[in-house]
C-alpha cells in the first residue's frame, strides 16, 4: 500500500511517521510515504565504496532525499539484510507529469524496479550484479565490491560488460532515464517484501540533520558520500564525493518548490466572486449572473473529478495492482487536476476581460 502526501509544513511529522510505518510493516506489504518535488534532484556524485565491514552485509547505494525545503544526500552504506535471501531495491525519483515523485526502497527476494538509474557497485539500472545468495550465504562479486578476502571467503569474480556510465538520478521527464519496469520487476513489488530496516531510517534521519549533506550547502558534492556502517559519519571508512553531482535549484533559491496539486481533493474550492459594482444595477445583475453560472459550473467539474479519482483509487486497491500501475494512475490524476485548474483560471480570466471593456465603456459611472 502506498500513500501520496503533498509537501507542506507537516513534512517532519511525515518523515517520523514513515520511520514508524516502515519498521512495523508486515512482510507482505510495503508501506511508504511518497513525496513530490517541483524540480529535479542533483546528479549522483562520484565516490569510492568503503570496505565491507563483515560477512552478510549488503551494499545500499547513496541517493538524494527531500526534507521539505531541500534535497540532501543519504550516503551509501553497508546494511545487514533483514532476512536470508533478501536483496535491496534502491529508492528512486521519477517524473510524474507535473513533479518528481520519490519511490522508497525495499527488501525482498527479488530486486524490483529502481528507475533504471545507475547507482554503481552492482546497481547498474536493472537487477543487482554485486552478489547473490547461495545455500544461506551471501556471495560477493569482487569486481564491483570492496571486499577483504582474508576475512570474507565467499566471493566470486564476474565482470560486468556494456554498462552505460550515467549519473542522472531520476527517471522520465526532460533529461531523465527512459527505462521502464520489466514484468519481473513489477512482480517484485507484489511479492513478499519489507521497507527499510530501523538502521536505514536512523541513517536517513542523521543525514537529514547534517547541514553539510544538503544540496544547497554542498552543491551536489557531499563531504561524506559513503560510510561503512549506517549513521557512522567519522572514522577511516568514510568516503567523500570525488566529483560533484550537477545541482540546478529553481531560480531565486531557498524555500523549496511551490506546491503542485496532484489530486482534485488537494485544491481548495474557489471563492465566490465579489458582487459587481459598476453603478448600473441592471449591468451588475447581468455580470453577477454570468459569474455565478461560471462558479457553479467549475464547482460541479471539481466535485465530479474528485469523485472519479476517489473511485479509481478504491478500484486500484481492490485489484491490488502493481506500484507501476499505481504510478501511472497518479500521473494521470496529476495531469487531470492541473489541466482542470488551469482551465478554470483561464475561464475566469476570459470572463473578467469580457466584462471589463463594458465597464470601461461607461467611465462616467462609479465603480
């Protein structure tokens, strides 16, 4: 099950709720908070992988997260799998037609879709080439992982060919990765899986609290890009970014993007227009009738769209569709909502312009 929240002052509370939800989610469901942002995350920075701390740890690549005002870097780190046989599907950003939508990562027996993004170290866009489970033990591919073979003996060497070097950190939209989920990746989201474990949530919260990890401060080049263990931001096994990820905040900077409505339920009903006051009672009555007719029409369209979207949400939940299908529906709802709002604004503007010349045509009358 997935919930879509809009950005706002409640973000900190939502993040806290996210930590609680993902830690208590049952094995057969993924619970996450999906946020939308009006501009793209920075490119992925270049960094080295810290040495694997011990047998059984699986690499989770770094990614850009959002705190309500700014992107911040969550360093890559080694994490113990919550269950034998489980692999990590990294979180990813995807263009939703009007904003960038964040998709939380999860643990499961099969790696799901992560936007086709090349996070490196085995996560080259689809699947995972950094290791595999065999008879209850995790075996590491040394060609893409930093492993101390004197302590960890379950290793192998498989070279990865034809990997496209690309630091783009989001899927879809202008300049984004054009990958689409395979049938197997879509199925992974319907299979048994869990959200991030507690140490991953703590790791994310520690990164968010560190000002140096915020893109507005580090300009896409975080001072700590990777750590050996979650939330450990000091010691020998921390790795800085060696190359920055291109950062393009919106013009004016600061304050985060404007809210972009994605459902009709998020739009407040328009206020009734003020009564016309041209000084001509007959003309005022005509104008008011036109305004009320437009207002009633727009209110009905708003209510109809909201009810339609709510029905589609309920139908999607009953059918237990994949997250990819849910994302497609959310994109469609966002487009519907914004097209309706733009149309309503334009209709009001056209009516005002239609009435205004008639008011100006009789300047001797008070307004």
